[in-house]
C-alpha cells in the first residue's frame, strides 16, 4: 500500500465515521497528511465538541 493511498483513503474513511478518539488520531497524523486534512480535522473536531440542539 502506498503512502499516498494510505493518506487519502484512510483519512477519508475515518473522517466520515469519526468518533472523538479517531479525531485525536487525525491530529497526530495531520502534519504528514498535509494542511487540507488538518483543516478538515479542525472543523470536524469543533462539530463533535459543539452540543447538538
């Protein structure tokens, strides 16, 4: 499996199904994956932490 395939495919799968614990995993991986992933993680994390009305 190439690093490109891993970074793209796995990141998308985890972002779609992201529990809070996987969000922490993405923060750790963000520098390797690149700024777009880091931005997605930031928005996902804020949505997870925001109470749902």
